[in-house]
C-alpha cells in the first residue's frame, strides 16, 4: 500500500465502518483491515491518519487500531514469517516517540502502550536510542511532554515488578538506572519545588501531581528487584520528600467526587506502597525513616473518611502497617496492649464495616462485587487490607488480638439480635471479623488450610450461620445469606462433614435466590464442596450421598442460568460441570433435557462469545454428557450428533474463532466413540479440515490434529478408497507443521497416525518424500524435541513395515545413510526419549533392527550391532536424559502473541493414551530376549561371540537377567 491520499481516504472510510453498531457493516470492514494489515506501509498510513486527520474520532480509532496491530504482529516468532517488514519497523521506531509526545492525552495513552509493546521486544538491543530520546525530553519544561515520557517509561519498566531474576534482566535494569535514575531524581526535586511555587494554581498543580504519581510509580518499579546503589545513596532526598507529600494537604487538590480518587489520594497511595516495599525488602537501610512513616501513615488512617474515593489510599496504608507488624525487627512498635486496642478500634473495625457503597455494588454491580470478594482481586479494598492486618498482628500477638476482637464480635451479634432488620450490618461485620481472625493461611483450591485455635468455627457455624440459611425466604437479608454461604466455602475443611451434608440442600435452595451474588455464591460453594477430597483420594461427598438431590440440583442450576444477570454466569456453569462429573451415571435420565438446554445456550452465546470461562465450562459439560451417556450406552452417540451438529455447522460457517477449537475437540470425542466405519456426515467435512486457512491459527492446531487422528484411527480405509485425492492435502498439513519448531510434535502425531492406520499401498508413493522432508528439517534446525519425535517415528515405521524396509528406504535416499542414522542419531540420542509408550515403541523398533535386519549381521553395519544393543539396554535401565542444550529455547504455543484464541484443552474431552504395540508386545525386555534367541537359532554362535567381545559388563549382566526372565538361552 502506497502512502497516498487515496489510500488514506480508503482507510478512513473503513475505520469509520468498524465503529458501526450494525454487524453487517462492521464485520466486513474489520475483515478488510485484517486482509490489508500484512501490506507494507499499512502501519505508517495509520500513524499518518492519527497525526493529520481532521476528525478526532478517526484519530482515536486509528490509534487503537495501530496499538492492536502492534500487539498482534510486532513479536517475531521463530519459524514464522515476519509480519511487519523491516523498513516499516525502522520508520515506526523513528517516528513514534515524537508523535506520541505531540498527541492529545487520549491518543498519547494508546501510542505509549504501543511503545511499551515494541520496547518489550526491541529494547534495549534493537532500540538503543529510546532512553536517550526520552530523557532528553525532560529538559523541555513542557509537562504535557514530560508526562508522556513518564507514562511510557512506566509502561515499559513496570514489568520489572514481576519478572524472574536473570542476568539479562539485571543488565537491562542497570542500563536503565545509569541513564534514568539521576534525571528522574532531578525531575522529582524540580517538580516538588514547582508545587510550592504554584501552590495556589489549581490547574498547574493537577499537571504537577500527575507527574509526581508517575514518578512515584517509576520509583517502585526501579526499586523492586533490588535496592539500587543510586537510590540507596539518594534515599534522604526521596524519603524526606515522600514523607512531606504524605502529610501535605492542599485544599485545591481536594475533590467533591465521593467515588473517584483524586490526585492527592493516588499519590499518597503510591507512597504507602513504596514505603511498604522498603520496609519489607530493605528494612535495614530503611530503619532510620520507618518511625516517621509509621506515625504519618497512622495519622492518615485515623483522619481519613469512609468515602469510596479514599479506598485505595486506606487499603495501601493498612497494607503498609500489615507488612511492618509481621517483621520481627518492628515487633516492639506494636507490643503495648493500648497500641493494639487502638489499632483494632480505630483502624480495623471501622474498615470492616459494610458501607452504603458496598451495598450498592452488591445490588447493582454484582459481577464486580463477586470478582473482588471471591477471587481475591479485592486487594485494594479496605476489608481485605484490614483482614491482612489482623493476620499480620496475629503472627506475634494472637492471644491479645483474639481477646480484643471476641469482645467486639459478641457486642456486634447482640446489636443484631436486638433488631435484625435494622442492625444486619453489625452481624455482617461480625462474620467478617471471625473469618479474618480464624484464617491464618488460605488457598483458592482448598479454602482455609490453617486456622486460629482460639476460634470455635463449628459452634459459630451452627449458632450464627445455619439459622440464616434455614430461614423460609431465600431473598431475605441477601448480604447475610452471601456471608453465610461464603463462610461454608472458606471453612469447608474445618467444618465437620455432617454439617456440610446438612448445608447441601440449603445451598441448592439458594440457587433460586433473586440476588445475583447469593445464587452465584451458592453455585460456587457447591462446586467447591464437590471437589473436596475424602479418604483414598475419592471425593469427600459421594454420588450416593447426593442421590436424593440430583433432580432438584440440576433443575435449580439450569434455572439459575435464566435469572436476570446470570445468563452467562461462569460459576453456575462450572457447578453444572462439577455436578455432572461427581454424579456420573445418575445424570443419565436427565440428559435429554440437559443437552437440549446446553445446545440452546451454545447457540445463543456463539452469536457473541464474551465470557471465556463460561464457554469453557459449557463445552466441558457437553463432553461430560457425551462421555457418561456413551459409556453406559455406546449407541447414544448418534443422538448427540443430531443435537449438536446443527449448531457446530453454524459455528464453523460463521467462523466463530473462539469456539472452533472446542468444536473440533467435541467432534473428536464423538468420532472416537464410533466403533465401526466413519459416518458419512464426518466424511463430508473431511476435505474442509485440510484448508490452509484453518491451520493459520495456532489455537486450532492441537484440536485439528487430534480430529484428523480420530479420522485416521476410525476410517483410514474409507479415506484410502473414497478420498485418496485428499492424501496429498493431509501430507501438506504434516509438511507445514514439521517446519515449525513450535508445532513439529503435532506434525509427528499426524504422521504417526498415517503410518499406523493407512493401508500401506495408499502412502507408498509418498514415503520417500516424507523422509527427505524430515532430513531437511534435521539439517536446518535440529532440536531435542524434534529428535525425540523423529526417533519415535522411525521406530514406529520399523514396526509397521519391518526393519529391512527401514534400511532400504534410508539407503535409497543416499548410500550408507542407514548406518549414519544409527551412529549419529539413534545410538547417541535414544536416551532422550520420554514417556512409557514412546520408550516402548523405540524398544520394539530397535529390537527389530537388531534381530530382523540381515544387513546388520553381515555388512559394514555389523560394527554398529553391539553399540545399538548397548543403547537399547541403556534405554531400559539408565535414567532418562532430559538435558536440553542452552541455546535451545522452545517457543510455547501459548506464548505466541496477539489476540488469537489460544488452544484451551478440554479436560473431559481427554484422549486415552494409545499404545500401537500394546497388542503385540507386553514386556519389551522379554521381547528383546526372545528375539535374540530366535536370531541366535538362525545363525548359531554369532550372537554370543559379538556380545562377549564388545558389550560392557554391566549391560551384559542386565541382558542375562532378561534372558533368564524369558527362560531362553543364546546358541
């Protein structure tokens, strides 16, 4: 695409159409942009538009499109074509920083993100001047520009907070510190001075405080991995200024908004984070500053109101105290009983209260409430921070703290009892206090794993939790119902099993509650209870114990999906999946109605898939229905195909990318259920599965390979007779996969199925070409993964076609090639093969080469006979060689960038491991002994003499053991 006005005009029109609410206009425009994004100059056209377009909406749209384009295409994936040509890459890097700095803030944010994506790949090696270019802009004095630089630096450096330590990371951080730490410190001091100069100018202060927030965030990122020498030397400058900013209160920066945190709150929150980082990681160096920070942060907590806008500040401030109180160094600061009482009374209890804002979220923004409360993403809520502080204090002061709080809990429960409908919030706070006191250690998977001995959880459950759940109305006091259900969930390991069994019908009943939070919690609690382990690794709650509730459980779960706000509720769908998995054949009577409801749901969500977890559990539930039913009645597979194929066809025709990998997995499961030939409905689809466009998407590869394997296992003869013209297409897929380091193992899965199942005559003409392709790949890039797969393949080929055929095909490609493969690949590398079945295939294949290949006995290949036998005994007896050369870095399928749906494996569509030599050979060691015996009968005297001259003593000893176990001798 040329950089012409005409192309700019075309691009403008298509970008406009992508904003159209009508999918008939929007989709084709998106497809058009997708089709041209590989063209040279495309990204430069987008940058020109966002710089020069007269319409703001086009500028913003171009910037978002550009950022997403960079996200999808910038990373260069090994073995895959470079999606952005070199000249475009150079031009983008040359222009993007000045363009970002001169753009309005909305566009600046998008371009800043794009720079950090490019920086993640190219900085510092391929973009050495990025830092200098950015630092030079600090001199400009224009804070719009400076904030642009700081924002970009923040998005570039924040990954230092979660990267693993490595030399590469250290040297990058060192490079950044050398160039950036001093200018950042000078900017920090200058900005602080400007704040006092402009103390009465509200608009100037807003800009300056935005800079200070970004500077404080950068401080956190640059200090996270280790304490840099520069910051240690300049700690006085940073900490004194941080401390004075914590105590600063400027009326001009206060906001009237009760919800949204203002700049002052955001800055103080970040400073609390920075202080907590130093207190936790660098406590020795930070010690002189700590007492004044504790005092400042304590005062902050006592004087800050309950409004939502202070939540982040209060929670970070409490987290600071929590991180300080559990360090032995600082224990003395908290020892006094009055101090503890004061913390409990003034900080913990007030921040555990259920506020009007929480109630509003509970009712009107339940999804966010659940996410924060259940999934622990409420890191920045006051309650979570207060809870962490309780845990921190209990580390050294469990007795006194439990004593102080028991009094509070009792008085709150008494308040509630006086007038429940008015005082229910007191009980809510009491339950929360008990929960935070009792739980010392918690995991998502197992709930509480360590509890405070001083709290009687079962007694509290029976007296205060169960009555709420047993009340006649499921809709009364929804917050307390949610608390009660959450209590069961959290303490499921501490409450005795009989109490859990009493709770199950109560939870099933609460699936009908109108409150989204209550019925979601009920579904989640059931799902967690069903995964608990009892003795002998079985489930704690058995299908027999659930028998009386099966019908009402399934009815209420599916009904809950029809409640307002829960049509795609992932917790309910996960509970459906887990119920199927637990109940197994007891669900069979309900399958016809269940599968109808699941298919209708599938059809509805396929129109616009938006909830990946919900969709995943839905497909898992479909797989479970198929598995459980067909296990009891294999012929039922047809009725599932009838129910599902119409929806599947629609998904494939509309190219619903998110669902296609799932559809292939379910189809594989169905096809594997067929015992005889492939039904014609599948054969009609077969040619479509070989279309190159399907194989372009990484997420499709594993499920498609598995589906093709199912076709080959069930219908190789049909393919050979009715679709022989498709065999080149099948091999074309193999050729594409084998060329990629990320997917070559998938290519071998496919090739192994072709060799194992296709009638020999149908692939004769292609065999030599297959080997030539493999050798080319071996020459070009030999990786451990490829060698392992290659070894399994040649041994499988040997088992299928015979050792002589293997030797002949190698030597027909190049004379003496067979010997080279034995000497250079099989003998030295066989130890790397992993996996039971793979090792067995290699053992049987090598045994055939040793005992059924005449050239091994009387040509120049004979010298390799004993080393090969020794390698085979090594495969049996030595530990697996799992070393991987340093320079090999496998690109994981999941790591490929961009928005492509990564492959999500369905657990319940799982494939049984297939053993191609299972029928033929049970014990490969005994098989070796028997085969050697047979060989020695054919040429007496040869085998023992070859063994005695060159097999090492240890290997010989193992071999004697095999011969004894097989009760044979060598002649």
